[in-house]
């Protein structure tokens, strides 16, 4: 893709992010490509939603994030909802989402601009709710202690249809997950979980997570959920510390929505999207989470090496009992041509003998 306009999301608390941003500015200036920082806020100013951020930056076709996974998620939500591609720049940690090290950002931009990069699409989530969600003023300060300015309230989509029990469509996407969790330490949330419109079970738990395959390595994994390939589409439901025997994850098809109803005798439930607190649900409220029409378009400079990243990120160690067998090869792939019956499979490139 020939880059026409760049939006940057910069973690200004990290000097290497600021330095990498200067390199991006220089690259843009040399080629006459407009650029502007987005998702910028100050303590005394309100934050804006994704469409407002993109509009203020001239609707960039490429969003570059400079920071960690949190910075990436902020930029990814803006990019996905506005049809832009996103390039995540890694600042020293092996992440699942960021693509290039900071010192190679201009090379990466060259590859994108010259059409030598691929675009990988990932599914995202959106939601409907029984009502427009809001944050009660008496709990917002407590819940946001130590955090930056709050995001604006979730807007109802202008094309929403309300009535006949279908609720309102919220103008939001989640790259990783939608989480409902207890608001008070001494009160569980009681939640009825419906998958594809049918009751799975009523849970009393610390919370529940509805995640994408991309988000399967985040909070869902920490709560005992499985790792899913980011190349698949699925809706992942994982309970958090449920007070019941069935505590397993359920992986639903991408067209099977997960509805969560707050039961009458439940405590209040805080709703977060990609780790950002967005509202509080009362008993009787519900949300339905399902695949969004927006796809996250990730810039990739080469074949995705997800499983090597998985091994490195979680520091996977081989079983001690295998030590006598010696170290396993990092690849299981001959360097001869791929047979015709295997040509449709996702395989690593041939090993290099250099």
C-alpha cells in the first residue's frame, strides 16, 4: 500500500517511543506524507472516541503505535473502526501484537510504502446492551484511581434498532476482550450466560471474559483459558473464579453470540473493553457480545511466527524427561519443495543454510 497519511499513537512516558516517533516524523517529512499524533489527551481535557480521533488526524490510512501492547490496543481500535492498517512498533519486549523493533521503524515504513508488506486480518468484537451504558459518578473516581482520563461514554450507533427486546447497538469494538467483573470485593456477580441464544449456565463468579483469538493470550489465558491461533475466528468465553464445578472455557463459533445477563440478586458488574473500564451494569441489565463487521488489519513484514513468540513470551521450557533426547529442532519442515497435497497448509519458510 502506498501510504497517504499516518496517525501515531505514542507512549510519551517512554523515551525510546518518543525517539522512534521522531524517526517517523523524519521519514514522513522526506516523502511529503502528512502525519499527526492521535489518541492524545491531557489531564484537564476529555478524551475522544475512535472516530473523533481519526477525523482529527485527517483519517489516516496507516496508524503507527509506539509503545507496549496497551499502546497498540489503543491504536488498533482507532484503526479497525476507521478501516486503517496498523503497524505496531515493539519497544524491547517480545509481544504478540507489535511487529518491528524501534530501531527498524523506518525500514518497516519503507516496506509498507513500497508494497513489500502483507496485511493480516483479525476478528474483533462488538456488542449490544439492554441500555446505553454509563459510569456512575459515585464510583468512577474509585475505579479510575491511578489511571488517566476516562474514555467518553459508549455511544449508541446511529443505525441501531431498538425495540422487540434486542437492545441498543453500541459503537465500540474490542480487539482483545470484553470483561464483566464484580464491583465490590465481598459480592460476587451472578450472571446468566447464553451462547447462540441458549442458556449455558448461571455463574456466581469474580467475572467472565469474552475474548477474540487475539485476546486468548491475554486475560482469558491468565484465567485458565486456551491459546487460540490468531488466524482463526472464534468467540472465547472464560469464567473467572466461578463458584461452581464447571469452570472451563467454551470456544464458540464466530457467528455464535455470547449474551451475559446480570441476575436479580447479583452485585453490580463493571464492564471493561480491552482493559479500559467503560461502564457499570446493574441487576437486570444485559450485554450481547458478537463478531464485529470491522476487521483489524495488521501490517506484517514476513510470515507470522506466532508459536515462536508464544514459546518466548511464556518462557516455555521443555520437560526435564526429554533432556536425554537432546535439543529439538526449532522447525519441523524439510527444505525440499512442498508436496501438492500439503501446498494449502500454513508452513514456515525453508530453513536457511547460510
